[in-house]
C-alpha cells in the first residue's frame, strides 16, 4: 500500500476496528442457516481496502461523532459493498471467478448461496443503521438509511450496473459510451456509495448542510479518480497485485477511461480530480488530514 505513514496507520487501524465490528454484527454460523451465514462472512471478512469504511470513520471524526457509532455505519457500508460485489461477480453479471485474491462466493459456495448471501448482507446493512445503537436520534437513523438506499438503488449503484451491462450491447453495435456517459455510469456504480460513505460521518455528527455538501463534492471527485485509477490498474497491473482478473472490461469491449483518454490522459485526469478533491477540504484545515491524504492514495495505490 502506498501513502504516507500517517494514512497507512489510519487505514490499518480503521480496517481492524471495522473488521472487529463486522465480526460482531454478522451472524455466527449455526443451525439451518449455517451455509448462508458462512457465505455472508466469507464475502465480508478478511479482505478489501475498507476505503468506504475509512471515509465514514474519518468523516465522523471530523464532526465529533463517537467512534463506536461511525464504526457501525462503516460496517453497514461494508456489508452493502460486499453484497454488490457478490452479485456483480455472478455469471449473469460480470462473471468473475476471483475477488480479493480468493474464489468469488458463487465459486466457493454456489450461485444460490451467493444470491442469498448478497440479499442477507443488504438487509443486514439497513438493520444496523436503523438500530438505536447507531444513533439515539431516530431522525438521524432515518437519514442514514435513506442515504444508503439512494446510493444503492436504481439511481445509484444498481442503476450504474444496469447501464454498464447495457453498454456492452451498445459497444457491440458500434456505439460505445463517450466520456460524459461513462463518467455518469461510474458516478452511479462506484461513486454513489463512496459519496454516501463520505457524507455519513457528517450525518452522524449532525454537521451543517454546507459542510455536508463540501464532503459530497469531495467524494464526487474522489470516486471518479478512484474509478480512473481502477482502469489504469486494470491496464497496467496484474491479477496477483489486484486479487482479481485484469483486462476483462477492455476484452469485453466495455468503454474504459484508459480506452477513451489514453493511458497518460487518464493519469492526468485522475491527478486533476485528486487535486480538486483535496482543495475542497481546505475549509477544515488540518482536521481533514486523513481525507486529504486519502485523495492522494486512490491514484497511487497498486491494488
């Protein structure tokens, strides 16, 4: 992992704390649902950068939210993210066999178990947010749940995946997506959940709407830079580094930022977005140091 020692420590500490919270919140394998419980835990524990979790925790810290509350929100976001990866990897979707360096859930278990594990994780994420342990104020809990639903739904992550699948047909017909279209796709498929993660800590901390808007704008730049960096890694990296297959999108004829802008153009665009993301946080000063450094991390990472 690249990045400053302070960011590396923050990511390591947040990942460990969120891992412990997930282990506590996820159902323990027992009884007739043992296989389902095992699949949910397999998909969620022991892997990933926990980027979205760190955004939630760092945002909560910025606005004085108790860490235990932000860890619950971070765990819910990671559950939702894990569900999306399970379903994206299915043969009827992106058809991947490897995720985070190990077999995807439908390979380790079976397709039915994978579908149900994803369904279970999605429902559990909202259960965690709606629990009074997340916040004593029911209005705050409702806003957290509403925000996650919007980020995950038809005008968020699910909508982005639908556009992505449809884009393969368009490409095959000789009408590939242009830059604005692929940027919109990624703002939904990847960016919406990243934006929610960044704002969730501010919701917990009951920050002003102005401060929340700043975090949303920061996250919009961050999310697009993250996806461009993913495309660059898919072009330059290896399966060993990334823990998943590389080159599949280009091989399937999907529009990528590298394909649209060229490798150097994509790198330049990612750098511009990163600089913009960092600039947006100037109002918070040193208190936003982790979020500042995280913007740099997304385009210098190697996995």
